[in-house]
């Protein structure tokens, strides 16, 4: 949080829209938690207002254009989105042990959030990988999302570039986690 205002200003100066910034902070709440996301959104509001006071006009950006499904349609959309990201159905003991988590992931994260059409999936995955890189102890999720990133069209070169951005703009530990996760994901994909 300490460097967030600076990063938000840099992003807006570089042409990021206000709604893109909002969407990043909405996307990462699923990984960093509501309190951090709410605090980050509050910081974004302050940054945008301060920029307005200085006479700067930031582009608002796109809003979602379609309604988010509800009920069974939301679960179906989330299941389809999850399969597209993962490259197949989600399976594992954790889903049998805690079936509610499977439903929450499908309905809320992969449904309600990924159905928002004002932010592309590559950008969502970049935001997710960036956040997971900053969270010690999320290595398996980080490695998985490196793979999901490639499933939605990001290249190893682009993800390597992201690790350098983390080194330059965040910290060495986040960059090291990202580099390690990317290397493990690439090795996994090359196994026969």
C-alpha cells in the first residue's frame, strides 16, 4: 500500500483509464482480500480527486456492457470460464473436501468477476500474477496462474517481462517468486 498512490499516478499518466485501475483492484480482491482491495480503491479515489484538483483529466474508460448472470446461469458461466482458463475441468481433493469453495470459485470469481467484459482476461491474469507474486505462501496459486496466463494468450516472454517489472517496481522477493513460478510452469508444460 505504501507505494500505491505513486503507482496509480504513474499508470494514469501512462494512459491507464480510471475504470481499468478500478477493475484491477476489483480483480485482485479475490487474492488479496476485501480489506486490501477496499483500501486500494479508497486510495484510487483520493488519487483521482487530487488529479482533478490539479486540473488533470483522466479518461474514465469502459464500464461493463452486459449484465452479470445470476443463479444457475452464473454458475454455468463461471464453470465455463474456469474451464477455459484452466484448459479443462477443475478437479482435486480440495473441491471434494470443501465443495462450497468450488461453488464460490465458479460462481463468484470465475463467474461474477470474469463475466465483466470491460477488462480482458490477459489483463486480469497479469493483475492476478502481480498480486500473487507479492503474497508469500501463494506459490502453488502463482504457478497455476502463470499457466492460466499462457492459456489466455500471454507468452513466456511477456511473463518474463512482468517479472522484471516486479523487480524494478515492487521488490526482489516478489520478482523471485514470479520467476520461480514461471520456470516451474514452463518445465511442467515441456514434460512429455
